[in-house]
C-alpha cells in the first residue's frame, strides 16, 4: 500500500511538471523530433492517466471502469 501511495505522489508531481515546465522539458527532446511540444504534453497526460489506473485501489469502481 505504501508503494502505491508513493507512486501516486510521484505521478502527480511528474504530470504537473510536464505542464508547468513544458519549455524546459521540450529542450531535452532532440530537435530532429518534429512534435516536441506535443510529445511533452502527451507524456504529461499519460502520467496523469497512469495515476488513475495505478493509484486507485484494487476492486474500486474507478479501476473497474477501465
């Protein structure tokens, strides 16, 4: 249970950073990649999605809806 809470907190932080520091994270992606801004934003949404999938308790209705 503690690992689940720790992982949920980390995913909240990571997802938030993708939107607040988007320009900084965009500079980390090579310039040869054509959609750098979209890549940063999509991975931010993905981390928030993982928060809901992994962070919900086993057997909860939120998890069952996926």
